[in-house]
């Protein structure tokens, strides 16, 4: 009799891993996940967020097996024991394909020759096949009734099935929804990371998957002309599922796409790109691959994890790329991060709907200005060079773009006369604003003086507001109204650039900047934005206080 291995987990308490999962866990390919942080470089902002893909994968496998076993207890004729085993293995291996620092690596891998973007799901399937072959697990898996066709099924469970896609096991869409649910986003992967990530981030969460588990059933669901068996949920857990989607959005907003998290991710990506050609990994047949090419060979990819950061840092190579990579990493460790010049939150529909072209935004920021740099301090001219401007866009939704995800989830009511019917909801229970976009502008230029930063922020923030700011809503709160007044409110004649509350009027300040006559600058430096023209000393803002008042929602 096979004895399960027990893992003590902070989320699920004691987790028992069956033998067919143990033989996969005890391989170098799976153990590699111990060295890949679940949240990438988020730990540079949230120090306790250092959990890895290893424990997350075990948690997903545990939940997948728990849900599949429960469904089988309710309907042993429809779900076979071997299918429960397949679902557990799929949950265990669904993240085998993640690269260093998880999603941060995915963004820099170039597309293939057909233009297809690399993704970690397909890489996970690639790595699972290699893991089985490399460790000669075929016979061991056959002892648990896992054969070649079952391995193909496991791979498809990892990839997920879209609404109208053909399945290997017809009319069993519900099995494909357990690990990677393309239909409505409710899957055990999300359950585990919502619980695990909030725990390690030190965030309180109202989401509890244990509340949902007992109310999952497999029922017929009609979508258009097709009727298929799907995972359905009792109507009374609709609010719990709503909380799950809200938790996901909150995680993205407060941590995954936090302003500092994103700028460190950008810097790490640039360091990896600079060092890529000088980090060589030997693949099958002795063939060599650089960092970004390593995804093509499973043996080479097994050597790529978070430790490459230290490999770059400790390198003595004087190759220009490695030198630049070390300089970027040193800046991260010294907290000399790229300076945030402007943020546009609550962006308008144009930014939400259109594909964002960072180069176009760069051009728009300084579009009037062949002569603009000459009006600024000499040291600031390089800020507006295209190579020194970084445009970063974050989109926040509930996992289904601008569509309410609850509308794709079938719910059933308490049975009447033993009959259960599942239907899709029509009402919209999520907030009307399901998509929000934040656009940030950074400069790579280090060690800028405060006056230069002040001028650059005025220019970039004003341009950004002109291009993408959402029109003021009638429901604007007093706090938001005050911020908008600071950005666009009237200013008294005696104090250019300041409103009646002493706050900075950015648009007015920008007009002052653009209208500054050449003789108003001393040594090529323009006069300060908030310098008072009033003879009364109590109305005059000092240079330092004027700079402090230039608060655009960015980091100092």
C-alpha cells in the first residue's frame, strides 16, 4: 500500500500527497520550482512575499484532488478514479514552465518565428513531457494506471479548454475547468494563489474557498446551441465568488502591479536582456543556448531560475552587456530606482480600448519640443531622450476584461422535488467600472537634482493628463475633487501655479514653463514654477516649499 507524503502547509494545514504525485515532486525538474518566487520581484516591496512556485503547485494539486474526489463521490459513474489522478498531476505540474521571477521573465522572451508569444502554460507541458522521459517515470505512472493517452489528457488539463474548443474527453468540460478554467476563471489555481499570496503579503482577505467547495456540482449548462456538463455553483455562493474576483483585482492593484514593484521588474528585465548573450546554458546534445533561448530546450531551461540574478552580480565579465546588467542590479540594491515622473490613474476610454504604443506616448510627451530641452536645465535634456523614457501600463479587471465574470458562471438553486437546474445570471453584481488602467512614465536617468525632477514632472504629468485623463464624474468624491482641483483649478494672479488652497495647479505651471522668456532664466535655468510675484512676504512660497507642493501622486 502506498503511504502518502505529508506536507505542513500554512494555507491548507496538513497536505497529503499521493504516491503518483511524490514521484514527480522528487525530480530535479520539479525541485527547480523551489528557486522561483511566486510573486517575482514583489518581495522588494513586500519583504515577506518570498514564497515559491513549489509550495503553490503542491497547494493547487491538493485542491484539485479534493474537488475532483468530491465530484466523484457525487457521481462515480461519470468521473473515473484515474481522472481524479490526472487532475491532481495537472495541478501539480501546471507551473513547471515558469522562468526566473515568474511572470517578469515571460515578458522578455521573444516570440517564435511565427510571431507567437511564449507562455508558461505551453512551457509547462513541454517540461512535463521532458520530466517523465528524463526520469523514466513511464513504468511508475503505469502502476497508477496513467498511460500515454492519460498524459496527453493531463497536458490538456494544464492548457485548459476554451468555450468551443474540442476536448480529448467529450462532454467532460468540467474536468478541464478544475485547474485552468478558460470559461469563467473559477479554478483551484486562483483559489490557492488568492489565499497564499494574501497570507504572505500580510493582507487580510475575506475570500474562503472552503465556503465554495461543498456547493460545486456537475450539471448540464446550455450556452447558445450547445449543452455541456460544467462546474456549477449554488446561488448563495455568488457573493463568495464575487469576493474571489475582487481579491484578485486587489492583489493586482496593491502588490502585483504596485508602482515600485513594476519599476523594479522593468529594471530586472533590462538587466536580463543585457546579460542574456553572456549567460550560456548547455542543453540536450551539448547544444548551447543563451538565457532567452533556453526556453527552446528543456535541459537548458532546467538550469534557469532566480539564482541567475546572483550569477550576474558575481560575474567578473567585462563584456559591455554584463557590465550594464551589474550596474542595473546595483541600482536596484541601492534603491536608485528609475524615477517616476507621471501617473495617470482612472484613464479615459481611449486608453482602455486602444492598444498602447509606448513609443507614441513618448513622442506625445515631448511632441512640441525640438526646443523644449533648451528651456530646461542642461542636466535635464537627457530625460526626454527616447532611450531614457519608460512607459508602463497596468490594467486592472476581474479576469474577464470588461465583462462581468459572474455572468459566465452557471448557478443552481436549492433543489425542488429533487431536480437541479443550472442557469447563467443576467444581473450585473460587480461595480460598473470593471476595467481600470494606470499609465506611468519613468526616467532611467540617475541622480537628478530636485529642480530638474520638478520640471520634468510638471511637463510629463500635464501631457499625460491632457491625453488620457478621464473627464470628471458627477460622483467624484470630495477627496478626488480636491486632487482634481490641484491639477486643474484656478490660480490667483498673485501666485502663479498655486490654487487658493496653496496647492499646485499643474496645467497653469506648465503654461508658465512654456511661456518663460529666455531672459527669465539665469545660466540657462528657468525661474521656479511657484515663485511669487506678490510683495507681501507671507504670500511668497520659498523654493523648497514650492517643490514640496508639486505632488503629482508619484514617489519623491
